[in-house]
């Protein structure tokens, strides 16, 4: 398939066309082949530099991007806010401009403020990948969820996919709504009313406060991490009650289709949103998501760094 | 002596809407003339206002001049220059300066500096509570004697219902007005845009309409309890308009204002994380905008005030949730308000009520808001048909935080006269400073 890839940035999936998403998945598939080799490294991005610019604690996403870059022979540098001058009051723009002056090809940005990468994209000349901005988007997660489900189910269209947890604050949901929703899945969003805004129905998804309704006959159940500190801000009375009413356990999961799979963007709170046994069960695709993540991120780095000109 | 002749004089407070002339002398309206001509034997300067509207000097009852304390954003000189360019002869400045205007010395400083350097009359608003901390009342009588025309903790709502009750009650002794920045700050805490579809989609923490409406309802109930006068600032929601309408029907001493951006834009303007569309209260959806228009037209809302809030670039050139609230508005308020007249449902006099007569009445500004004989010689001459583009390069304010750059606007102040002196002119042969 030939798709014209003209993007300089991946800020979100909001404006991704279906063909573009399919193109990323196709590219990820060929990247995944590299990961099965003995020597898991290709020279595609030799001489290119990617900077992980992380203003929020994150281990897995940062590591995933780092490994993805290294598999492609890019130089990957980590910059995290704990060790940066951000804590001394430098503006985000100044920090980004300083990094940009060191001539990286790609900035991979994780930031607690929604829209931070969009804002920076107006001022820097290198490419930007959004690795999660506030409650807005996490596009590589949206794509890796798409890829994981395609691998598990062979398709997206017509599937019932339940996403359960803190919908309100979730950037994963907002990216999944674009990726899975646009590919034709029927999406059910579930959480307590304080965390599951009705406005989300404007996307075409259904919103329910009853996990059984969400999970019944589902092909895929995506559980979201509940931020433990939300309890303090009174979104729900206790973790115990949350777990009983909105957590996934054997009893609730038995309502899903027999071959349904479980996903979770991680990190898991075992025994809270997901029961311990389900996290490791045969139908769990949680570690497959992590695996797909490296391939998808390799694809994004590869496409943004211009590698596809030679390959296609 | 100065004669403005041949214009359409629109003076709702003086019940006048006709072609005529106004004679100004010694800072006052000396005479009113019927018909287009000049009186026989008139000797003095003549401004030909044929085809223009001649209205009582516009009054913006809600601005932030940032002086003292934040003079790099705006000062009394630049802020009043922007006012004059927008057709305003008077501005009412809020107390959230640094230090806060909670003491007669600050009130006097603002009065004296504006008398010395200002291009418009500046009427200070003093704080409701010391340091705007919501704990103790300021010295209302003394501040009023020093020139404070009203009291407001604008920017930091008075959280305590008890303290607001006492303030309204105590202020009655001196017939003083409290302006309410109506916001339940605990509910809005952390929010950066209207809680609705746009913010939800963009992942921006929301501010529900109820955070404003709860506070409006509270202050109306406190006005009912105490009989004290309250004016609701920057109303942005439909229910806010409904509450004000209900209060007025009940005969309560409550008035209200809104700002041009609330009846011109909706929360869709934040798309792309546009920090120049970030303000508090936030821009609301279309339904609210329509309700504001209705309230402006039917007389529920008394005044259009800009909430002119200058900010330097770097506090807007940042992440949306981190960005400062507010936009400048003095130079765009008139055309945006005149847009109400499109469609012909509203007479021009209504716009002049909103921008001059009513603010003068609410704040009891003697000699302002009308062109009656003996009134102050504050006059705005408006070309209602002027089409112009609002450009960043033309801004008189020190700050540039506006969502309206590049907009094609209709209607403009071509001459502003304050106290008989021209403070702004686009007319050939009429020079500012004369």
C-alpha cells in the first residue's frame, strides 16, 4: 500500500485518517519482524537523534520509545523534568528551545498539560511525537491498542470494545476513541458518573455506569488504571467500593464473549481495577500490548525521520 | 467653545435621538441645538459629525489597568490611551493591583496619576476585603471619600457568604455598591475552560457553569436578605441571565454586566489550545451566548464591560492550563457591541445605554452617561458604518492578548472627547490634544 506520509509531527490521532493508521500498522508489522531476529537492530535511523523529553514520571513509555529508537540505530537521549531546569522555573518553551538548539531530529514529549506538544510544535523545527499530554491524547498508545486488537481478533470493525475506569482523565481513551472508533468498533465507556462524562457520547461511544452492561458480549475489555489519589479528591468513596463496582473480576468477565481478551495500558493496580488472576490469565493481552508498543513506536520514528522514502 | 454639529445625537438618558448639535464649553455641555446647522454667529471650533452618531462618552465599568504593580502589562497612561482609542471617556479599574487597592493611599494614587497622565477619567474600585483575602472588610466610607466608586474583589471571589452578607449590609450605611465576581472557587478550582464537549475532547479540566451560577444565586439571595446593592460582574451563562432576570422581577437591588467576548465567541474558540480564548469565567457554548444576547436586548443585562485584562506575551505563550486568564478589550468593545444592532431588532440607543448611560447610573457617576445641558463634556463620535480590521500593530494597550486580531469589524469611535478635550481622533482636521 502506498500512502503519502507528509506528517512532520504526531500530536494526536484526532486528525489521522484511517489509511494513515493502517499504514502505521503495516509499517509496525515489518518492524516487528526485526524484533524476532537475533540481532535486533537495523541501521535505518543511523545518525538521527531522538530526545525523550519527559515532564511526567513514566518508565514504560519512555523505555519503549528508547528501545524503539535504538533498534533503528538512532541516538536516543533522555531528558526528564526531575533532572531539568524546569523545576527552577524555566518555561516549557525555553526548555524545548534549548533542547532544539542541540539539533535533535525528533522530540518525544510527555507533559501533564493537555496541548503542550501542540503548543511546542508551533515553535520548533524538529518533529514532535506526543507521548501523552495531560488528559488529551496518547497517540502511540491508541495505535498500539489498535495493533494489539488486530493481532488478537484479525479486525476491528464490528467488535464490541469496553473501556472501563477513569474515562474523564484518560488520554488513552481519547486516542482509542479515534483509532478504534474510526476503524468501526462499537465502544462502550464505563466508570462511576464522576469519572465518565456523558459528553463522551458525542464521539458515538456509549457511556454506562454499569460494568456488566459494558462487558456483556464484549470482544475486548480495556481496563484503565485508577489513580489512587483520585479517592482523596472524592471522585468515589473508597478503593474497596470502586473495586467491587467497577473492577474486572472473573464473575464480570464471564459476561464477555468466550474468546474475549483483556487489555490494560499499565501500570496495573492489581486487585483494584483488575483482579490478580485475570491480569495473568490466558486471555490477557497486556504484555502483548507492551510488545506491540515497541513496534508501533519504531514505525512512528521511522516514518517521521523520513526512512520510508527508501523503503517504499 | 467647541461645536459638534450635524450628527445624530443619541442620548438615551436624556431621551434624545435626533439630528442636532452639542456645544461644549469649560468642560461641560453648554447647549443643545436642534437640526443640522450651526447657531448663528457661532465662534469656535466646529466638528462636522454629519453621518455620525454623537453619544455620551462611553464608560467601561470593568477594566484592569495593572497600575500600580504590573506596569509592564499596562499602566494608567497606556490603558487610558487604549480606552480613548476605543471611544471610552471613562474607565472603572479593579482593585487587584499590587498592592491591592484596599487603602486610601492606593485609591488616591490612581486618581492623581490618572488626572495627571490619563486620556480618560479613571474611577477606582476598591477591594471588598483587605488584601482581597476574603477575611476583613476594607474601610468603605474612607475609601469612598477618597474616590472609590464601588467595591469588588474581582479576580478573587468573596468565598464566605457571611462576610459578603456583612459587606452588603454595612455598605448600605453609605449607599455603596458591591460588585460581585461570582464564582464558587472550590468548584472551579483547577479548571481552565468551560466544562463541556470542547474541553472534554481537548482533555482540559472544566469549569462548570454552576460554579458561576451558585455564586450569582447566593449574592442575589444576600441582596434580598440585606437590601444591599450588588452588581454581578461578567455574567457568562444562560442561567446567570435567568437569575438576574428573576431578581429584577422580584424588585431586588441587583444589576449585571457581561463582556463582548461572552456574546461574540463560544468555547469553540479554545480549539488548538488558543490561550487568547482563555478567560475567567470561561467562554461558554452557543446556548449561553444566545441567552446573553437576549438578556442584552431585553434589558436584563444592564451593561457591557470589557474586563480588559492585559497580559504580557509569555504568560499566554505557554501550556493552556498554565496560561493567564483574560484578554484586552477596550479597543474592540464598541464594534462588538454594535453588532447587536444587526438585524434591526435593537435601536442604537440600547447600545449606548449598555456602554454609557447604565454604567453611569449604576455607579452614580455625576455628570456622566448623558448629554443633557450641564453634563460633563464627555462625547464619543461614532461612525456606525466604518469597516476596519483590528490589527496587532495598531494596539494602544501595552499588551497584545486578544483573540480578535484579523477580525473585520464594523463601527468605530472616530473622535473621543473627554472634558471638552479631544483624546482620540480619526477625523481629518480634528487633532487629539486640542
